[in-house]
């Protein structure tokens, strides 16, 4: 890549040949030096169904080169895209129309929002708490659990400069917002918030609402999270007490059943009191609408977990950081919608309970173009 760059540079300017050779030498040296320090390689323990995945965030560091024209930039960014099997420039621009359609759909559903009670103005502090700020690159990222947030947060932390590489960030610091150098929008003044909302690149990621709930259930209540005893010790018993059908049976059977969880989630008015007790923990099953207010904030990109292979490079490019980080290769098939899994989890749960659940998440299904799961509801 760098050799190519050098050839391109001195081709048309033979007279300054030696000067350029010298300059390219320097650039190469600097790049070799820099790349030693920018070797993002880390594990993402919780975002892909608990299967730990070794990921690579390698930076080509071409920011320092300051390419002379867009052609050069394309040539320079190609290798990283090719090596990760990522999309080409053409595919990226095709993807632009897919992304535009998503925004169009959500804004037209929002306009119908009286149907779904989707808006909540003014923006509540709760939503501002979900949004992370990268001032250096003018990016706002709304956190939605279970769609690979940890990586995005790590990237922003590195871009913000608190840590120089992703692997330096201790796991417990990623989500510790006093020390990770990744401020929340809620920590800023009203005018700072407004300015950022109006001018920054804004994005968040969603996935099929029911798959997301299954993923949250698995992660929080089945695979005992080492650092989060709360879910099994406090939340599960409270949900069981209120929502398990056969109470006599409840003490004997271990843990929360997905059926209990579905009944709890589908009881929107009735669960308010419990949700207050659960506090922040409810972010794992609140709707995307409640988390990120997509009808009140005009996001630039809505990523879909199911198409992360295309969406991640698109987001990096749109945010203007594609030269600084590249998205790690995503294990094949891991982001795909799995109907078998959904059927498995919902089997044995009454249609009435599933319909009530769907009613609560219908806004998310409609806003982001996810198909109504007829096979569960009819
Ligand atoms: C980059 O990270 C990988 C995996 O941790 C390691 O094997 C490799 O030696 C590192 N390369 C450099 C240049 O630090
Ligand atoms: C990480 O990237 C390095 C080179 O950039 C490569 O040699 C290595 O195989 C990659 N590791 C994984 C797990 O993808
Ligand atoms: C908006 O509501 C109208 C009337 O209920 C309906 O016909 C239309 O399909 C809705 N549009 C969207 C995008 O949901
Ligand atoms: C919308 O909100 C109003 C009052 O907050 C409530 O009465 C109505 O039932 C809600 N509609 C839906 C579809 O949730
Ligand atoms: C407990 O409930 C399960 C289903 O949830 C049922 O299969 C089992 O027979 C019940 N056991 C008793 C002792 O009632
Ligand atoms: C879908 O989920 C089922 C049940 O959890 C699992 O056995 C299967 O391997 C999954 N399929 C894919 C393609 O991941």
C-alpha cells in the first residue's frame, strides 16, 4: 500500500525525484513506527451470544500521510477492506441507498407516531445518558445493548485519546464512564448538547427486536454474568414472583424461564413499578425508541446487526474515521437472523402472551423495518 502511494506520488514529478524518495522513506519509517503501537486486538466477551471472539482493529494510520487526491485515498484504504473481506467502494455507495431507505422508513413511521406513542419531547436525561460523545471526530453514538456496543465504545475511547489502543482498555473501564474518557451527552450543558445534536455524526445499531430479547435473556439470566449477579439474585426472583403462572412450582425450578420474561415484558403498564426497582438494568430490554429516541434525534445512520458486515464499514466511512480504524472481521453467520432459535425460545408460550409482547415492541419492528413474526403470532 505504502509503496503504491510512493509510486503515485513521484510518478508525475520526476524532477523532485530524490526529494520524494526521501520523503517516502520518512513516511514509511513513521508508518512502521506508528503501526507498532496501533495494533487493536481484543476480545469481545458479551456481544455475540457469549462466544468469545478475538478481534483485530488494525489501523493503516494513513491519516499522517495526507493523501493528495481521492484516488490515492481509495488505493490506500483498499488493502484493509480486502484483507477483512469487507465491501469495496462501489458496494459502499450501493449501500448508501439501503441506508437512506432505512432513514426514510423510520421518519415516516415517526410521523405516524401518534399511533405508537413514540416521541418523548423534550429529550429525557435517560436518553442523553445513552449517547456517547467523541468530540475529536464529532461523533455521537447511542448505546443499544446486545449489538456489539463494546467494540464501538472501545473505538470511540481510543479516538478520544484516553487510551492509545483498544487492547489497553481494561474490560471494567469500558463501561466505567468516569474513567474511560468517553463522556455522555448528559454530562454537558443544554447549549453544548444542542450544538452536538445539530452538527455531529449520529448513529446507533439495532437488531430484530425478539432476537434481541432472547439474547438479553440468555446473557443476563442463563449464562451467569460474572460481574452482574444482580440479574439472577434480584431481578429474576422479582419477575418470577409476579409473573410465573404456576407459583407453587417456582421455588423448585432453577431460575427465570423465558416465558416469565415474556409475560413481564408484555405487561407494559403493570411492570412500571418493577422497572423502577431494576433501575439502569432495564436498558437491556427497553425498546430502541425508549433508549435512543429515533423520532426526536435525526440520526445519520441506523445500523442493523443483521448486516453489520456492510454497515460497520459504512459507518466508519460516513463518520470519517475509516482511515483510523477498520472493523474486525465478523465471524460468518453470527449476525444472521435465526428463526429456528426464535421458534425454539417461544415454543410453549401462549399466543396471547406473545401478542402482548409484540404489541410492546411493535414500534421497534415498524421503525426499523423488521418483519412481524407471523409464525409466532397467528
Ligand atoms: C498484534 O497483536 C497480535 C495479537 O495480540 C500479536 O500477535 C502481534 O504480535 C501484534 N503485533 C504487533 C506489531 O504488536
Ligand atoms: C490480526 O491481524 C494480523 C495482521 O494485521 C493477522 O496476521 C492476524 O491473523 C489477525 N488475527 C485475527 C485473529 O484475525
Ligand atoms: C401511517 O398511518 C396510516 C394510517 O393508519 C397508514 O395507512 C400508513 O401505512 C402508516 N404509515 C407508516 C409508514 O406506518
Ligand atoms: C398513548 O399515550 C396516551 C397517553 O399517554 C395513552 O392514553 C394511549 O393509550 C397511548 N397509545 C398507545 C397506542 O400506546
Ligand atoms: C413444574 O412446572 C413444569 C413446567 O413449568 C412442569 O413440567 C412440572 O410438572 C411442574 N412440577 C410440579 C411438581 O408441579
Ligand atoms: C440457530 O439456532 C439454533 C438453536 O439455537 C442453533 O442450533 C443453530 O445452529 C443456529 N443456526 C445458525 C445458522 O446459527
